C-alpha cells in the first residue's frame, strides 16, 4: 500500500493511504505521521477482515510515494 505524505502550512505532516479511503493521520514529524497512518491502516484492514469485508491484496505492506 502506498503512503502519500505532505506538509501542511502550519508545519504539521499529514500521511494518507489512498487505497483505504479516510485513512489519514497527522504528526509532528514526517516519521510520526507515517507511523500513525501505518497503525491506522492496519487497524482498518483488521476490522474489515474481522467483519468479512473485502480486503485489498497486499504485495508489500507499505511503500512511500515519491
């Protein structure tokens, strides 16, 4: 899954997993935002799996967008 990351005007970092709508997280640093969005994505995937919902095929769990 690809992680897109950007820096907001106020200095916060935002990371998002486009393949999972709504999975985004803010952090004080780039690494903080990435760690938070990875944890959230894994929770969302686990919840989908537990409820029998479709889970996207995973090749490499995470990759950073260029």
